[in-house]
């Protein structure tokens, strides 16, 4: 096989986005531990959570929003306990902003939460909500939508774009949260090659901030192709990538077109 025909084969193996979503939606994955559902059901649950969170009263909304900053790892039992403590004890940014960060860190440590520096982060974010957004999470969400990069919460130690976007995604499906599972699915299937069609400049450096923006732009473009919201498409990739997509599973995978499997078939 010539080098050109290999390239042609790779390009021909890139799935179109709508077919990819259709194929992936039926895959059964486990999340949270012990709960088996199809990717479609998991994604629908996430979208329903957003709708429910939007309807919460301000005090509950604050608990959900601030609690998301505790998820250094997206799911962990100790983060759940810490989140529960914060939402039951602090009903507003004013209350949390007035708390001593060291005392809060001690409490979080007692709950088994391994990242006590987060106490400082939560208190600082609460001060910003109190001082700049009249303690209203909704006001902040509206502001962040118009000021993606110029957001005072991004100046708080320990808060990056992804952490901030996780918190915003509890209330809106307009953000995508690029992580290793999502990057793996995009690379393995070949969907990442569409970045070149869109003129995006991706690098292999996952710690590069500009690369993160280019990846979020790619997810936004792909989600439009799939007629989905960015978070909806993001979660489709995430649930599929976290527990299913692996070169070990290619033989039983429902995705009909995939660069990795095509390449494996060509060398076997
Ligand atoms: S499991 Fe294999 S065939 Fe399925 S999407 Fe992942 S790499 Fe491709």
C-alpha cells in the first residue's frame, strides 16, 4: 500500500459526527459506580440535571455552583461529602465569604477531603460573587457568558478555565470540558482531524491553555454538526471515552467508522 493510499484510507475512516453519535448512544457504560445505562440515558440525565439546577432557589443554586469547585477529580466520595457540608452550612456567598478559610480547611480535612487549599478558593470565589455580582449566581453566569476570558473568578488561585467551566455547566449546556477521555475519543476515532478543516491550531501539549481553547472550539463545531449543545456532545464523548473506548474493545464497538480500528484491520 502506498503512503498516499494509507492517507486516503485514514481520511475515509473518519466518522461523520451524526453517525458517530447515533452509534455511540446505544453503548452501555457504568457511571456512577454500579449504574449501567446507555450513553444516551446518561447524557439525558446530565441535561435534566441542568434544567433542575436552573429552577433551584438562590440558596441551593449557590451550594451547587460553589460545590463544583471541589471536584478536583470529577467524581469522588469525599468531594460529595465536602460538597454536602458546604451546601448545608452556607446558604449564600455572603456567609461563605465571611468564613475563616483556615477553619474551613480544617473541617474539610476532617471530612477526608484531600485538597484543603480549596477552602481558600471557595472563600475567595464567594467574596467575588458577593462584591461584584450582588451575591447572585445567575448574575455571574450571565456575565461569564459575555466575558469568557475576562472573568475575575479566573484570577482566584486554583481556578482555571476548565474548573470554572465545570461550575458553569451545572446551569448551562453552552460549555464543553475537554479532558483526557474526550481527547482520547477524538484522537482514536479520527474526529480530531476535523480541526484542520475548521482551521484550528491544535498541538499535542495538553497543558497549553491555547490548545484548550482550540479544543473547546472544535467541540463546539462538532456539536453543531451533531445538532447538539456543546455540553451534550461533550458528555457523549466523555461517557463513551471513560469506560468504553479502548483499543481492547474495538471488536465489539458500535462505532462503524473509526480510524483506529481501520488502522488495526490494515496491519492484521
Ligand atoms: S473502541 Fe475502538 S473502534 Fe470504538 S471508537 Fe474506540 S478506538 Fe474506535
